[in-house]
C-alpha cells in the first residue's frame, strides 16, 4: 500500500491498496477520510485493484474551489479518469450520493456501484428516524451557525475526543473498531488541526447536501439515469441515513439489490467489515462473471 497526491484539476490525496483485476474506487462520507476503508480495502485487493481517495477538503486533501457537491463530483471524475478503465465505485453516505451522481452524468466511467448507507432524501412519516441526530445535522447545515459550531468543537476537544464522538455517531458499537484504525483516525484529526479549512469542510459540504436532497424530484431524476448495476447495503441501526429512506430509493429502482444488515450503523465498513465483505465480495464476483459472459 502507498499514498500520494494526484489530479489534473484538483489534487487529491489517495491510497493504493494494490491488487489486480477490475478497478475499485472507494469514496468516504461527510467528515470521513480514506482511512475509513483501511479494513475492507486490503481484503478487496485480493481480487481487484483497489484505491481510495480523500475528497477535496477532507482527510489530507486540500479543498477545491468550493464545497459544493459538483466540485466533489468533478474531483472523483478527474480521479477515475486517471486510470485506463471504468471503475466499480464504492461509496458510503455522502460518498454514495456522489457515486450516484458520477454514474448518472458519466456512465462511461462507472462499471458498477456499491452504495453503503447512501445519503438519500428524507421520507416522512418515518418510525426509524433518529430525531436528535436529524436535529444535529440540520443545525450543522445552517449557514454561519454550522461553521461556528464546527470551530468551537475543534477548539474545545482533543483529537481523541473528536474521534470518539464521531465513532459513537457513525458506528453501532464503537468498541468493535480496531485500535489501529482509531489511532489512524486520531493522527489524521491531529494533522487537520493545522488546516485552516478543517472547520469549513463538513458544514459547508453539509449545506450543499441539504440543498440537493431538499428537492427529491431532482434526486429521483438522477437515479433513474443510472445504468450501472447497483448493490445497496444499509445498516438497520443507522441513526444518520434512515433505512426507510434507502428502502424508498431502492423501490424506484427494482433492478437494484438491497441488503439490510442488522446490528450495524452508518459505517459497516468500520464496525462490521466481515459481514459487509460477506455481502459485497460475492456480489462483485457475480457481477464480474456476468460481465465476462456478456
């Protein structure tokens, strides 16, 4: 494995997990980094060429021109275009939404999609919604207020506390997360303290997500244009993206396969990687077999 920077229009930090075979590009969610894939990346590299990137302004990547979703999409398009083949794009949360946007607009770049708890428009009424989390996300997306809150949190928490609070939100059981992964998250949080854009990336990108998802008709039009075979994996204890919302999105695409995992939350690649791989690896193998026989 090695890490470096690359990109024509927006240089991004990325990691090569190695491997041979079809290209797999992994895209993290809001507030995440490529380190989120450090458990599943090496395993997927047994049968694929696997890479992951830090989106502009996240992880160790410098920001782009702004924090709009379109800017992140451009960075992913630029990144995939640097390889000589289309990619199987694996995206979590915001990364799942971005993966869909890329697949809809640039179908020649996307061979297949694996969406893990993809950001989806809310559907109400919803018995599964986590109202405290929904309120937190709504406050974070308020212009001005979100940035001020982000700065306050960064300035009043240690890096260890920031990571613990994040893991408590995105995992169902943070005690499952390996210590080496936690150490990696802490190292990244410590480095990001020196980045002037660190308090801006989450709230400003969150505002762009909120604007996009506030128009469900635009979202529906987007996913109906996707041609790539798609697997969707949803944790049933996810407090951020409700299973109700994801089920609704998948009802619009009956050709998509939805797998719901009990006992895991928003990031099964972090706290339930074995079970996630137990779903993803056979699906990728079947997809590759089908592609070769077509």
